[in-house]
């Protein structure tokens, strides 16, 4: 018997405690090493979507919170804030080269 398959099936059947994110807070998304901020853009509620951004570099849009693992811990928040300027500068350079 393959115990990993059985345990994965059980995890899928018994849902984890639902995460109810708050706008502005950082959350850990499955398969991402750094946290993402839960942000609101006008119309998101009408479209029933949830938007998570990692500075200006990467964005996820979900229809539910299934991929949200948990709220970011203090160390993840510290790293997120430390790299903010560098990540935003990379994003600006990438966007400028895209339009030129």
C-alpha cells in the first residue's frame, strides 16, 4: 500500500480549517517561498475574486482561499519588508524594458 496516496486522499476529504484573510495582511500561499499581501482592487468583490500580490513582481487571483496556507509568521514578514525596495526596482526595470 502506498501510504502517501492514502494520506493525501484523507487530507482532501477532511478540509483544513478555513482561512479568512484580511486585506493588507501577508499570507503564505502553497508552493511559494515568500508571503503575498491580500489586496483589494475595485470590482474584485463584484467579480468574486481574491487578489494576492508579492510587491510589484507577482500576483495571484483566486476564486476561493484553498491555496492559502496560513498567515505569514514574523520572520517571513521581516524578509518581505527587507527585500521590498530591491523587488520593486527589479519590477520597474522589467516593465521599462518591456515597453521600450
